[in-house]
C-alpha cells in the first residue's frame, strides 16, 4: 500500500514534462521502476529513446524529476538510465510527433 506522501511524490513525478515535447515523461514511456520508500526516498529509471540524447537534455530531465520529488517532500536518491526497446521507441516517436513544441 502506498502512503499519502508517496502518492504526492508519484503525482509530482507524473507531471514532469519533456523539455521539447508537450507531454509528461511518464506518458512518453520514459520512466520505469519508480520506487518510493516510506521515507520518500525515490529511485527510478529514465528510459531514453536513443543513446545519443545530449547530456544537457538528459540532465534537464533528471533535474526536473529531482525538483518535483523534493517539492513533494521526498528525495531523488538514484536515477538509472536505460534505452527503449523498438516497440517503446515507436510509441515515443508517435507521441513526439503529435506533441512537439519545437
């Protein structure tokens, strides 16, 4: 069972948007394995569509996630980075095309 603080932290994470796509990282399929312990310490995996994502974009997303977790009373302890599989990447690209900010 998830306690109230963890629900607030998860809700904050779910609102973090991609810097160039008007969609949340969660809706883009870029977050996996979000684990929040009872003290609010949060671990998650950021899933990238391509290995060549610029470091500044990756760092922006990690920093945005950290700010969201802290603003909800938690602490972002660890962010692992992984790559999407082909099906996830196709879904990501379709959502990117629909919601690109430019």
